C-alpha cells in the first residue's frame, strides 16, 4: 500500500480503500490516490461519506518520508536570512513590481490557465456554482446597476430642470389712455 493509500486508510480500513480502487472509484498511481474522473456522482458520494464521518474518526495523514530538494531548502534559507538581516518583505517586493500591477494580468491568467472563475471544489450536491441564473453573476448585475443609475440620473436632471420665460408687461386700458 502506498503512502497516499495509508493516509486515506487512516480514517477507513485498508479493505475499504482497496475496494474503492478495485471498483474504479479511486485511482492509484505510485504514491497518489485520487478520485476517478468517471463521474461527478462518485465525487459526490465520497464527499457525502466524508461529511458523515464522525469528527473523532478524522485523522491527519502521516508525515511524508521524503525530503525536499537541497536547492529549494537553500533558496528558502536565503530568503529567510534576507528577511531577518535586511528586513526584506517578499509581499512588498512582489506588490511593487511593475508586472504585478498589470491590470490585464488577471484576465490573461484566467484564459491561459483555463480557470473557471465560478467553479468550486465542492461537489455539485453541496454547491453548484453554475446553477444560478445569469442575472446573478457580476457582469449582469453590473449592467442592471448601470441601467438603474442612468435612469436615476436622468430623472434627477429632469426634476431639477428650470425653464426661464421672458416677462412681458401687460398694458391695461387705463395705461393706454395716459400716453
């Protein structure tokens, strides 16, 4: 049994995990066990079983036996040393970079990575992000808000409009005889 299988088996018996793998519900590849991409119903059933697991039966997976690479350890140690000695703040450094402030980077990342902005890690029986009508999403709400604001602005302008009329003095019969 792989380390990933042992991690899952910490809250279930080993037989359950092996059964799930043999049924095709879980897929095992070396040290990775994942849900089979067969259907979302399988993910929903696994999610349902995990949600109904008593809290006392939920355990953290065991610590990994492997080590990270020496170059990664050296890089992290160097960054930590800079933070302590020079007061270097990685968040500030990233935020002040010109390419980080690029306003179109978000859209480019979404397109490049093919990310579903409305997606969710929850199974569909818990939350379906695409189950909402179009009018519930930001773009449609922004359009509706703009239409409403334009309408109110027009009403405000019409309400405060003042017409100026030139005054004409009316002459009476008595005034006409005196001239």
